[in-house]
C-alpha cells in the first residue's frame, strides 16, 4: 500500500511512494520473476520412421529423402517426399517429411497442410500436430495453434513437447492452473535431465502461492555448485515463503556471488527491509554497487533504503544517478520527486513530478502527485485543472476529489462540500477526507454539519488533537466561546506540537 503524507495541515493529500519497497508476501515480491528460456527441442526435430505402408521401393526413396533433409537439401527432400505422397498416399511419413521440408523452405501454409494430412494418417504419433501448432503460431494463428497442441495431447499424453506447448499456450491465455497441470504432465513424460518443464512448473507454483511444491521440485536441482541460476532464485523465494529465511538468504547469496544481474541483490535487500533491518539492506546494496555502478534498478532500491533511513540527500543523489542512466524511468522520477519534497526542494520535486506526469504511460496518481506539488508552490489554477482532468477520467477517484475540495474551500466552498461528500462516501475510513469535509462545511457556513463531522471524528479518535481543534473553531463561529476555549485546550493537551498548535494558542490568547 502506498504511503501518503500531508501538506497544508492535514487536508490536502500528496500521493507519494514509499521510499522502501512494500512489505513482501510470503514469497517476496514476484514482479521481477524471470521465466526460463525454452529448451523444448535441444536434440533437434523428431524425425519420421519408415512404415510398411511405403513398400520396399518407397522405403528406399524415403531414406534418400531423409538423408537429403538431414543434409539441409530441403528442395531435394521436398521433391522426393512429394513423390512418396503420390506413390504411397496412405503412408503418413511421406506427408510428415514433406511438411518438414516445406517448413524449412519457409512455405509454412503448405507445410501446415502436409502436417495436417500426416496427423490424420498416424494412429498415435502426436509429433506432426506439435509441429503444426508451431507453424500456426509462427503465422500468427494462435488459437489454431492451441487447438493443434490440444489435439496432440489427446493423441499422445506422453508427448512432453505437446504438453509443454499446451502449458505455454494456456499461460498466455491467463490459465495458470491449466499451465501448471500440463507442465506437471510434461515432467512425468520426460527424463529428469530436462529441467525446462521443472523450472516452469516451479515458477508457476510460486506465482500461484504454493512455495511447498516449488521447494519439492527444485531442492535436488539446486544442490550442485553449478545449479541453474533460476533454480536457486525460485527456491530462495520459496524458502522465504515457507519461513525458512536463513536458507533463502543463503541461496540468494549464492546467486549474488555469481554477479550475473541485480535481481538477487534486490531480493536480498528487500528481505532485509521486510525484517526491518535497513542497515543490512544498505550494506547489501552498497556492496553490489561496485559491480553494477550504473544500474537504474539498483540505484532506485538504494535510494529508497537511504530515504527510509532519513538520509534524503543521499537518496536523492542515488535517484539522480539512476536518472542519468534512465532519464525517463517513471519509478526513479517519482522517487526523486518525493525525496526532493522531503528535503523542501520544491522546484526539483515539481520538475521530477512534471516529467513523470508527461510520460506516455503516466497514471492518474502521477497527475495527482504533480497537482499536489503545484499547490505547494501556489500554482493553484494548474493544480485544480489537473484534479479535474483526473476526475473527468475517473469520477470515483477519492484522492482527487479530496484534494480539489481542499483547494476550493476558500474560493468555492459549496462546491468543495459537494466534492468532499463524494470523497467521504467512497472512502469513509480515511480520517483526512472527513477533515476536509468538515473544513469545507465550516467555510461554507454550514456550521451544524461541520460540528457533526468533527464530533464524529472525535468519537472515532478521541486521542487525536486535530478534531478537537477543528470543533473548537466551529464553536467559535457559533459564538460558544467557553466550549471553544475548552476544546482548544484539550487539543493542546493531547498533542502540544500538532500541526495547528500555534494557531490554537493564538485563539486562546
């Protein structure tokens, strides 16, 4: 969840990003989880075998065609295999070899037809359907490719290539459970030396919140010193998800020692942050900075940790260095804007926020953050215009409703009341929204409504100074000086240093 901090008292909300990454789930943040590269055909294509349907002469021609294919003479392989389809049209291997030759000649539509013919003639060979699916996918016919792979699985459930293709297709369609099922079937259909389906199944189980199955799949694979990096990465995250933190840290440390990329460094640092050990996180990132000195992701994380430690100047320097390498990185721009704002460098904060809001992928939050900073620099007209733009796209954005209401309390209090009422209705549990509503009601002269709003806030948070102070101001406007004085004194007793303490003392004098 985002952390927000207040400006102009506690009414207008400046949407900021937490300087440290949010608390992790039981398997850490999986946003940077890399997928394994396919090793689906490391041993080359599945070649057809001669069958009695060819006859003696046909078998000789088939073997000649096959030798031509293996010698990369695909034109000769096409000529010879096409002859086989005429002399022995019921022999599937002639059509299969023709399809393979045509595919290598980049005549893919014809190759699909040949593979389809071969698939109809074979009784239990799924290979032509697998290749047909691959060809259809290369032609952009994804749904037809999925149907071909589904048919291949139906013909031969033990064909691991078909199972892998079907799993990848289902994952691309958002069917994670189906993908897991087919990767698991691929695992049971092939030998242990093939690690691709195991890694894929482990990754998807991790994403599905099942770290125990990920652990079971990868425990032995991760033991050797030269274990695949992704196996170490997935297993480390699974260990964390199973509360085996020391084992998870050790696996991340093995990855960090390889210096392949910054992902394990970020995960290791975030784990330290989740344990509220910012010093350890800083040390991990500082050490990695010598190996990846200009990596934007590392600099972003380093700046966030420094910011969480209150070292905003160093955090801003890290963000600036990251922006030198990636000047349009939205996360760096947002973080730099927040750090600069924390340092009181409004111009710099505004510049970074304006750059983030101007990016093609800018979000409503980016515009709200820019508008909030514009309020700080008294660019109220532009701020109001930005809030209205956000609300035109999303009338239910309670943050924009609240901030615009706060902005209009002095100049258009009746509209401010209406906006604040909408914000409170959308997010009734956010105290600041009710404070904005009460303040707008007070400015609009709706004193009874303002009194009810602040009284309800006092009931919900009797230890808070702000509602007592606000209600004291309402009582002053109502001419109830004695009650007002008592409320202001209560506010100061609850918190002598709250945001409006000086104003409360001035009224008491």
